[in-house]
C-alpha cells in the first residue's frame, strides 16, 4: 500500500461548503474520492458541474502540484492530466487555513474493468499512448513517480488513457516523494528511488504485469525471481517479455526508446498474423477433397481439430489487422 496514505487525511461531510478566501468561488462537497500523503480529494459541485477538489494543510505541496498541472497545460493537447480550474485557500469555521485547488473531474473506467469488457488487446494501444505522454512529461523535467493502475483511467469517446492524480510527480534528480510498493523498484530491490525516466518505466512495466495479475502478488524471499516467474507463467505477458525485462532492469534511459521497441514487437506479431492469414486463404482456395455424403462419426472427429485451428488462426489474424489500423489512427491523431 502507499506508504504515505496510511493517515486518514482531511475528511469533509457531504453538503459542506467551501468558499475560497481570495476568489470567493463556492464549492459544495459531495463525497471523498481518496487521500494520500499530500491531502484529500473530494468530488464537489461548482456552478452546476462536477469537479475534483484537493485540499491540504501543506500549502507548499499544493503549490508544487499546481505547478505540475500548469506544466501539463503547456503541453500541446493537454492530455497528460486533468485541467486546472482554480487555486485558493479556505478558512475553516475553527479558523484553520487550508490550501486547495480544483481540477477537472475525469469520468472513466479503471484499467481492469476496461480490459474485461473490451479485451486485453487494447493494452498495447494504451501503453504506446502512455509512453508518448511520459516522453513529454520527462522532457518537461518531471517524472510521474506514483505511476500505478489506480492513477490511470480510460475516458471515452474516443478511448484514451488519462492520469487522475499528480501527487507523486517529482522533479528529475530529486528523491521520489510518494510511491506504492508494488510499482516501486526500490521495493523489489531493482534500483533506487531517484526521480529519473527509468523509474517511471519500471512502474509502467509493473502496470502491465498488474493487468494480468489484478490482485498482485508478494515479492517473496527472492523478488527478482518472483517477477520473472510471474512473467513466464502468464501467456499474455510472455509476448511482452523482452520489453518488460529491459524496463525492470533499468535498460531504458528514455520512454521514446521503449516505445520504439514496443512498436517493433507489435509489427512483428502483425507480420506473423498476416502470414498465417495468407496460409489460411491459400488452403481455402485449394481443391477440396470429395467427402462421402454420409461421413462417419470417426471421420468428423478426425477433421475437427483442423477446422478449429483454421477458425482460430483467422480470428487472430483479423484481430491483429484491426489492431494495427487503430494504432495507425492513434498516431495520426
């Protein structure tokens, strides 16, 4: 669990009203969405629309997160995180002053739920997009830090992966300030907690692994062996093995290189699928053998595996072709 999230944080009752000290905007609290090392996040209503409000006693930390969101807004397309709506202070009825900021409330599906409904073939599409976003973030001088499945959602339409919490974002060169053990390379004994691109890429590899192991797993006495064993054990992870290993061992210095490797791997699988499709079509065009008008039960059983194989190959080929077209569309947009 997140080391810094064990504290209960600030809690406000539903219906509570927060009025900004400086801008005088009024926010009606609906419910608490979560809490962490920096503060608590609430779903609120502002001028008839939903928004997310993060409030904390740590004004300097709130200022830092606001600066991160402002950095995101400078990135073309602003798809890295939620839009910043307001920054202010609130004086509680008891006289205590708290700092807060208000951001866009992003509605979407959690990764596990999305893949259950739409299939795990979407994973590669979102990983490619996330690598592109991480490239922009790293070039701006930051790492995400607390990158995990809980901080990622899929919004639509069109389907797009978005970040919903920038609390762990840290300037490159400093120490990671907030992390979650399962996604932290220090926890697995595979690196330091220095804020650098390779830290995020390790966490991204763990996000991929977590998709296939939703409940996670313990690191055991030999953390490195545990990770490798779980990659080998999952057919879905096996195809990503070369990339996962390089990310876990810190072999990627930039997300751009990892993105290039993943694109190459996907093209390889796509070529293989096209070849299988051509082979299937060639077999279908061959003169068919004459079949007895009343085939025996044994003959039908003997041919059943071949029929299932052809159907499976054709289905896989079609899926990969559709997948390629979608990746091409994402790159264009």
